[in-house]
C-alpha cells in the first residue's frame, strides 16, 4: 500500500463523510474497514434512517428533499427550530451535554443534510413512521419529518457510490490495531489484514470506527455488571479498537462512559444485528401499551413522551429487570398503530382473547400479579380525556405508580397481543475529547494531537443518559465532515 494524505478508520456514515470531506480538500484518501465488503457499513447499515436536523420552514425542507406543492398543501411538517432542537438535547441529557458540541451539531445540521444531498444521498418525507392523517391532513410528529431513502443501509449505498466516484480507495478486512506515533505526531496506522500486520503511512488519521458496544468485556467494565448480557443491535465489529488506540497515546477520554443508547429489542434476536432484518427487531410502540416485567409489574412511565425521546433509555431499564426481559402488552384498539417491526416474520409474540388467558402465555411472568397490575391500571385511566396518538394527549392515569402520562387506554378490547423484549445496545456514549473547530483529538492536557482526528460515535461529550431519535446519523455527518476537512487541510499544509 502507498502513503496517503488521510487515512480514515471505519466505513460507516461518519467515516465516509470524513473521507469525502478530506478529498474535497485535495487530499489523497484511503478508508480502512475491518469487516468484509458484505458486512461493511458499521452501525449505519442497521439504522432506521430518520434524520433530526434544524429546520424552521418548509423552504428548509425543500433544500433537502423534493416535495410537491400538493404534498406541502396536504401536510403539517411542524418545525424543529434551532431553539427546539437544542432544548430537546439539553432536556434529554439533563443539561450535561457539551454546549459547544451541541451548538455545532444543531447549527450545522441543515447544511450537513444539504451537503449529503450534493453527494447523491436521497431524502424522502418520513410518511410511514412519524406521521398520521388528522382531519384529512398529514401531520408529522416528533420534529423529524425526513428520512434517508432505503434507511441506514440506503445511506451507506449512496455514500459508497460517492466514494467510488471520488476515487477514494477502500480496503476491506483491514483492522487498524495501533497508531503510528513518535510521541509528538500521528503518522499512520498499523493494521492487520487477513492475518498479516503492516504499517500504512498517512499525514492525518481520522478515527471513525464506533464505540465499544460489541465488546462484552468493555460493556461490563464501563457500563456495569449485566451489560455483557445485552444484545447488540448493530455491527459486531465495533469493539472499541479506535478508542483504545487513541487512549494508548494519551488522548483525553470524554463524556458519559457509563452511558449508552439501548432500546427494546426482540428477546430472542441473534447476538448481533442481522443486515437482512436491519432495525426491525426493535419494538418502539410501547407508548400505546404496558411494559410488564417478570414480577408482573410495570416499571416505567410508558407514555411520558414520544418514543423518539425515551426509546434509547428504556432499553437499559429493561436490562435492569429480573431476567433482563419485559413483555409489551396491547389490546385491539391500538393494533393499527403498531409500527412495522411488530409485523416481521421473526417476532416473539403471544395472543389471547382474555387477559386471564394472556397471563398464562407470558413466559416467565407472575400471572397473578400481572392480572392485578392490569386491573389496577384499567381502573386508573382517565376517562374524560380523549385519546390522540399524534400529540401528547394528557390521557394519563391517576393513583398508580409509576403513572402513565399520555396515551393511557384501558386494556379491555380483545384480542390481546404481547411481545417479548430484552435490551439491544446501539452505541456507547463515552468517547474522545475533540477540538471544536476541526475534530482534532485532544490529549489529557487538552492540547491537540497532531495528525489525529475523530468523528461519529467516538466523539465524547454529546449524549448523556438519553438521546433524541435521528440525531446519530446527522451527528456523524456533521462531525465526519468537520474531521475530514480538518484532516485534509492539515495534510495538504
């Protein structure tokens, strides 16, 4: 292999954005991917493809996607202004998010979407999962009306084509194992390719190879006991190598190292994500039903907010339950509202025509306590508030703990369906500290490490405790673009 101006480690959304951005600076770029070509794409390949970015008007959306005048007239796209976006990040992270990083993410989000479009990425309105017909008009909810055509896998395909068109070289089955570092400057990476180790020289290195979510040892060490038992929603290749390499040369760790994005996931899904199933092992319609643990009890407020703002936290709550599982229970009134993932071929589901019959089918659950929980819940539902699934309707419960704040309806209409879930971990929140203007990795003295940059899930300090749906792919594009530009400029200079 030759010497490059910029070597990008990883091949998900952030890495590919970094490679394209570095190439725009005139840099000669190579991408290193630990996976085979068939398994490549990182966690992006498993993402649903929704994109949360700042927009104030339909004109902003028209910069990102082609929507017709007829579609505009028949839709309420809502807004996600800069202020709304920032407020939601601060709220969900309990105000721990790095204010500078959050500002960059929000302020650059729309331009990053426009830039992705110039690279051939196609965006479409999120008709299916974030909207509903209300009085004859299509109303979007959750401040997130746009998704990538083809989901996360589609995003990888679009960016792959852009990388090929740009003449950027991609090397598969090539895992970076060590940074080449003389104590002052990073000048490349040592890699292992099909059993052989060798060095690749580069003037700049961008690490964009994910967190440590696929490493059970690191999960147990940093997230805590029991986390080695979580399923992995995405790629099996994100085992923390990039983070470890950077820490080994004195990079500063940053962010919520005991925190992660983790959701409700089919209880009997495989150990790692399946590219043929994508994100469909997830189960995100719990807001319309009850979450029941092995003791037959509820343990969270299922309706405190739209799933977009609770799903990334509630997976961890499921992991804390006895046996690391929970059943999601619904009645026939909400069947039509359940998302597409409830209708896939691989699903752990039971049905019954009465709650008594259902109780006996909930594997591992105390049937008597479940019936007591369900009856107490039914009696506590407010009857004088109408149900409305496209807003936080205030149809809650009175006198039970935990309460259900919105979308509370009695379980009284058969047939009853229940779905078994466990915890599926998506990515880890702990990462590296970066310079706010270039994506350059900082050392433990908060000084830039020459030649080293980072992007994507490896950037620490953005997310704490929770996460707003659709932010990850946009964050990857924003900070991937920044790191690539910084690495490319430094290499050329």
